[in-house]
């Protein structure tokens, strides 16, 4: 078995085992249980924040789970510090709102702040709708331009 495939299988087994341990301990917080609709039209931001807040306050390992579906998210900040390690397990599509109107005063679309031990897994998608925003990027033409919103982590 090629070394890369063996390493990938080992990583997958480790992540799967870790997630199973979190689920068995009852520290899984499904965004659907907090009101997320996953229809691609309803703003699911508050449901995500409620799930995050509950998971972040849980000692030990906790996971916020995003099942398959299409979730509309306005700009969010997932804040720490948390009481333990955090996993965000994304299976669905997290989609930014169309246009830049929802980003007034925001530099990031999804931001993880002051979190030690964050793991993002699941194979889902963060869709910032870049193709619709790229024509609005003035930075190639102007030195003093406004940057487009991003997904980021940091303080």
C-alpha cells in the first residue's frame, strides 16, 4: 500500500475514532437541534451560534455537527476560549449570503477567535460565493481598496 494512502487511512481512522468518542460521551451538538433549517434560504446563523455556545461551554471534547444540507450563514464569529477541545464536523454546505450588503462592517464571513484545539472535519463545503464577489474586488486596480470578506481563524 503506498505510504500516502496508508497515512490518509490512519488519519481517517483517528478522526473517526475521536468523533465516535465525543458522540458516546454525549457532547455532540447538532445545529438542526438548535433550529438550523438547511434550506439554503433561511438564515441559520443564530442556530449555529447557539450550538457553538453550548458546545464551547462543555468540558472535555465537544463537537458541533452540521449535517448534509444547504445552510445560509451571515457573518459569524465563533468565540472562545472554550472549556475543551472543539470539533466542527461539516457535512453540508455553508453558504454566504449573496452580494456584499450583509458584510457591512465585517471583514470576515466565518471567523474562529481565541480557540485552542480546533478541528474542522467532515468533508463539507464553505461556499463564500466567490464567483459573484470577485468582480467587486477593486484591489487589482486600486492600491487603497477594501478587501473582500473571508473565512479566518485567529485572535
